C-alpha cells in the first residue's frame, strides 16, 4: 500500500514538473530560442568529438579509421607511464601550474580592491587602461617582446642583470623559465582578470559601507569586513575553475619560449602531446596522454568544488 502511494506521489510530482516546464516554455520561448545556437555549438564541437577519445584505446591508423582500428586496451597509457620522461612532464606541468596559480590568483583581487578605493577618476581610468591593455596582445607578440627584452645581445634586461653580475640570459636558464613564464602571464592577464572582481565589488550594498563608516572603520577594516566577504562567492568560483585547470597549462607560450637549453623545465604535457601527436603522428599515444590530463583536471575540479562547498558553502554547483 505504501509503495503504491509513493509511486502515485512520484507520478504526480513528475506531471507537475512537466506542466511547469511547458508553461515556462510557452511564456519564455524567446529566451529558450536564444539558447539553441550555443547549445548546438557545444553539442557539435565539444561533446560529439569526445567520442573520438576512443583512439586512446586503439592502435589507430588513417586507413582503417577511428572505429575500424584494432583495440589496444591500456597499452598506450602503459607506454606513457613507462617512458622515463613521464614523471618529468607531470612534475613540470604541476610546478608551472601551481606557481602560476599562487602568483596570479591573488594579484587581480588586490588590484580590484585597490582600484575600488581610488577616488580620482582620471587616475583610476588610466590605471585600468594600462593594466587591461596587455590582455589584448597576442601570445606570439608577448613572447617576441620577451625574447627581445632578454636577448643577450640587444636586451636591456640582460644588460641590467649583467651589470649586477647576475645571469643575463634568462631564456636559456631552466631555473628561470618558470618565473619568466608566470610573471609575464601575470602582467598580461591581471588587469583583465580584475574586471570580474570589480563587478562583484560594484554589487555590494552601499549601506554596508555607510555602517562601517559610522562605526569608525578604517579603509583596511572596511576592505576586510565588507569588501572581501562581498566578493567571497566570486573568489571561490574563480578559484575552483582555476584549480580545475591546473593541468591545462597554456601550450602556445610554453612552446614558443622553449629552446634546447631550458627544455628540462619547459617541456610540459601540452607540448609533449603536440610533438608526439602531430610531429611524430603517434595519435593514439597523444590522445592517451591528453585524456589522462583531462581526467586529472576533472578530478581536481570535483575535489576542490566539494571541499569549497563544505568549508565556505559556495561552489560551482
């Protein structure tokens, strides 16, 4: 009897939900129509190609095609982990990613908080323009600038470092590669990344600032007790997304800054996949490495989101 009642209740609930969905579709059909093209884009160019990851489990060849190639199981994953360079690739990728995260994550927040305190409009807009502009410079141009700046013959930074007896050819130094990569990336992205925090700060209730002012709070106290709690949900979401992309280090800059002298630290999973897949035409191994990389990113994303939900109450879902 109880099971029958539960089934009827569940059926009634499903019917009500279908009715609510139908009413929402009729009432807001224009908004749903706007979703058609974005959803179609993701289905066609993002989800359907995922089926080709089966190449990682096959001995792929062009003649037989993806589905006609023989199965290889986990052979290509075993080949990768048996390769002596596998641990170096994973270590280089993780170190470069964590370095970039630790250096690049707090700076846009600090920049947004500082700009939010500036009252001189001309100065504020000038700083915004100067910090936003590098975002619109292509990676190729940025790398070209770095090569010229650190050139042993004509680079002014090389002359400056050489004057103090320091290593003047940083692009050839494996130990300096990560710092050059990360801090040039911070310079290029910090200003534009601060926009999202500026928008979050603009949404804070002005009455909170009035209450803090009446209580005699200093600027630092106001930032600590009003600004930071106000942007905390945004910070958590950005942090979860950033950690979820820990293994997805940008290929272009790492590849363009690479040379035989810094290869021990500049060779990461993305550049190795390119060389193995496109230059050596070992598509199965390259797909296996890329799939491993994506799975690690997914695990990190789920783990960080779960921890964030339990600790702060905020997350992506």
